[in-house]
C-alpha cells in the first residue's frame, strides 16, 4: 500500500467501501497475530512531568494537578496483582519524571523480573541513553514512546524541546531498538494542525521503523492545555478530525502495513466512544488491551485528557468486563508474555540465498547518495554477509524528502547512507532471523 492509497482510505467516507478496509484489516490481524487479545497491566507510576506538551493535562505548567509518585512497594504489589490476574506483561508509565531515578528503577525492574514471569514495558518519556541502557540491562523488555506526529514543524509546536536538548523521538526509537528493546511508537489522531498527508506519512513511518507495538488514539482536548479549543491553521477539509472512525482507519492501515505488530485498542478510543470504541478497534485490527492496575486513589490524578479517570476503578470488575467483551467477539485472552512473533523468513549464512535490494533512483534519492559507488558498497556488504545480491534500480517512492530510499526484501528504509549500510543490513537480517518468543 503506497501513500496515495493511504490517503484514499483516510479521506474515504463511503461506509460500504470502508467495510472493505475493516475486513482486510481484520483478516490480516487473524492471519498474522491470530484471535488472541493480549492483556497488559498498566501502572501509572507517577504524574510528575518536566515537559509541557501542548496536548497533555500532565504538563508541568498545569498547576491544577495534584502530583503523586508511587513507592517501590506500591508498584511491586501491582506487579503481583498482574500475575494473579493472569497478565503476561506489566507496563510502567509516567510523565517525564526525573524523580523516577535511573538506579532506583533498575533495582525495581530486577526485583520484578526475579519474582515474576512478567514481561516489562516502560513508557517514561525521553530519558537518557544511560538510563535506557541500564533499564534494558536490568531486564526491561519493551519501551513505548509515541512519536505523536511525523510532521516535524507540527511536532515542534506541540512538543516543545526541554532542558536545552532538541526532542527527536524518532531517533530515540531507533536507539531503543539498537539497545535490544521491543519498541512501540504511535500517534494521536486529530491534533489541531494534523493534515491527511502527515497522517499518511505517520503510517508509513510505522513500517519504516519496523515497530513492534503501535499505539493509536484520538486526540482529546484538555481544558488546562494550549490546545483546548485551538483553531487549526489548516483549511477545514485538510484537518484530520479526532474521531473514533478516523482512529479506526489508522489502526486498520497500521495493521495492513505492519501485520505482525501488537496494536492496542487504546483507552482514549474507549473514552471517546464509551462501550463501543474498544470493540470497534478490536474488530478493525487491534489485538491488545491495557487494563489499568494503578491503585484507584491515584487514577483521577493521571488525567492526561478529560474523562479518562471516570472508568471502572476496581481492577477485578474491569478485568471481568474486558474478558466478556473479548469472548463476545469470538476471541480469547492471550497467554504468556505476548511478545512480537516474527515470520521466519530468513536468508542467512547457513542458508545462502538471494537478497533483493531495490534502490530508488529518483532524481532526489540519486542526488542524496543513491549513486553508483553507493550501489557498489551495498553489493559488497551483501556478499560479505554470505548472500547473493540482486540489486535493481527503480522509480520512485514518492517520499522524496525522506530519501535516499532503499528497499531490502520487502522493507522500505528511508535516509539510507552507504556508509551505514553495513549496520542497516545487519539489523535487517537480525530481524528476519529472530526466533518467535512469548
Ligand atoms: N510521558 C510519557 C510520554 O510522553 O511518552 C508517557 C505518558 S504520556 C501521557 C502517553 C501518551 O498519552 C502520549 O504519548 C500521548 O500520545 C498521549 N496523550 C497525551 N495527551 C493526550 C490527549 N490530550 N489526548 C490523547 N492522547 C494524549
Ligand atoms: Fe509529560 Fe508525556 Fe504528558 Fe508530554 S505527554 S506532558 S511528556 S506526560
């Protein structure tokens, strides 16, 4: 599916035609990740935040929030509760809170991993490379960091830099993968200033980043933020609406482009259409739900958008409701950690094979480096990896600003530099070889 087709679906409002998209996404989901719905217990460990994102109620500048930070014992008890409830994964989420100290969290990660069979996912914002490495080393398995929008200009407005460093969540996602995390990214749908074109680019980026988890939720305006009643600078017909249907379209398209990713039916979609939002997302490509295990007395303080805390507070009641919803769809609750299962496909040294590489030779990609010497470098790298290069040139990926583009196998990579091709190839082959787990 290319950008043109993505745009077609994002703009489509014909119910009959859209039913084709829903069916295609649901079939893809069934074929690649099956009927299991994985439950990940979510613990909101702190609502302190150093940042002032223009969309989020937890922003530092919002003085109306009562702030809290859970203790180690609070979080550990939540982990035991997750095990008791049969969940395979615990997700620790917070604002960007430097009071959640690197070494303290590493100790807690070790403790939880030693005492439980849980996979651990972190979602703690943009932390330092040392902290991310230490947490991985301590046993954290996954990291969620939505890039929010691929439109750099919009991102800089809604997600201001902090502490003198430029925020680049896309670069951090790449670092997280290099550190060995399963990585999760994602976006909000309908941010004021979000165009259909940029949303199509977001979906293409899910594929380029080869995300293991993709979180997609509608933007819900919070009254204590600059985006409350914000006017979009875009013409009305090019502003993406923050609706459940538009969110479902992005879920469906993400499923088709990243068929083996884990895609949650997010809380925001459930809040926006109480009762039906989550079910619609599950029918249109989603395969994960994140029940909230945060101790009830803290829930209303984690108000990233209005309405979030009004949900069922007792974990057991919430769990029963989710399980019956899953059963009513003819699906079942997944067992184990529910990590990403990759299709075994792998050309490898043990099984020499031809590796197809398509090099975009459009004028922009060519001038940015996709030229003869670069192709020769690619050929040498493939041969050094014990494979037979099958390199062809083609025109064109139509995403010129993100070139040079190279497609290895069926995966399109952007910004490919010949000097780093060896590393890219190793990453590509490692992904193909990785054993299924979980
Ligand atoms: N602080 C961490 C971070 O920013 O990645 C994790 C917590 S943050 C609250 C998790 C996600 O909530 C953000 O990535 C953003 O996509 C989403 N979010 C924040 N404000 C929102 C809003 N008003 N409507 C919908 N989603 C929102
Ligand atoms: Fe903080 Fe995350 Fe909210 Fe931004 S989205 S203000 S980093 S909690």
